[in-house]
C-alpha cells in the first residue's frame, strides 16, 4: 500500500484542531476558561475521536511524499 501525505490524514487533522484550541486558550481568557472547565469531557471526546480514526485508517503516513 502506498503511503499517503500527512496532509491527507484525518488523525493529523484532528490533532491540528487540538493544537489550535490549545493555542486559542493561551491567548483568549474566555476560551481558556471553557477549556479548563470542560477539560475532562474534551479529553474523553478527543480520545474517542482519535481511537475511531485509528481504527478506520489504513497504511502509513509520511510527512513528505516520496
């Protein structure tokens, strides 16, 4: 199976959303408060999303196409 670019990876996309949310929380007090208040729920949801994406994903991912 041919490896796909990381930019086509659903798991990498979900992780990028997590990074953006964390960055917004660092700069915006309202987002920071929301993330802090709902941390447990957010972590459970992200864990479930990543688990499902890993189950439906196949093949390996590369940063730069060969």
